[in-house]
C-alpha cells in the first residue's frame, strides 16, 4: 500500500483517538472536521474513481477529484449519522467509529483491487 492509503486508513482511528481530548480543544475540532470532510470520500474515490488522481492530470481533473472527495465524504458521513440517529444510537464517537472502519475497509479493498489488477496485467503480458 502507498503512503496515501496508509494515511487515509489510519486517519479515522486518529480522529477517534482525539475525541479523548477536551471538547473545546481546537486540535480535536480540526482533526475531526478534516477527517469528516476528506477521508471517507478519499477512501471511496481510491476504490471507485481510479482515473481521478493520475500523474499529469490537469487542473480540471484535480478539481473534479476534490469535489468528488468532499461530496463523497459528506454523503457517507450523512448516511452514517442518519443510520445512527434512526437507531437512537448516535454519538460522535460511534459515528467516527463507523466512518473509520468504513474508510479502512475501502482503502484495504482498493489496495487489494490494485494488487489483483496488477497481477492480472502481469499474467496477460506473459501469454
């Protein structure tokens, strides 16, 4: 896995860990907000939007990727919060736990998909 995937996979667990800081802590707020705005959507984009972040992509492609990441993050956050609200189980800690686990699973799935795709391509060139 690349360092980007490791960072995204671990970011949710870091955000979950900083919830132990006081509620008024600026560090807690910054880390949690950045996680909620970026990481679930980036994890989903790494899995399903592989052509968005390629080397040499123009500014339009990078802007498209940024919008996709933020929109995906907000959507996944809203879905997780809605499910927890409907089950009368919503807390910030539970929402972060769900999103951290989801982000980690999406990153691991994208790494596995990339590895399988690479092995399939290597087998195809041998034939």
